[in-house]
C-alpha cells in the first residue's frame, strides 16, 4: 500500500497520520508504541516497539544512541 500524507502541526510538534488500512496491515492498533528510525538514506522505518518497562505507561520519547566506546 502507498499513501501520501500531509505533515500537520499539533502544538509545538508535527504529526502525520497512518491510514487505517496500512495501520492494520502492519499489525498495529491505536495506542500501540512504535519505533521510528532513520538511517540518513532519506527513508524512515516504522515498526512495533515492545519493551516491558514501558508496557503500561507513556512513550519514552526520543531514545538517544549510546555513546561510542572510549579507547583505552
């Protein structure tokens, strides 16, 4: 499935909507947490995100990458 969606403002944030057929095709439901990643190629990946620590709470938001290991 392919969809063109408009980015809209929601307060100080921006948001897009996922069309219902695509949402269900991906096995997602409203209220599910997702992981959104971008590798610099111009494409983003959306996938279900499951972490028992946050299972019944709010989204943890942006997850910073771990710092590179220090050289001895």
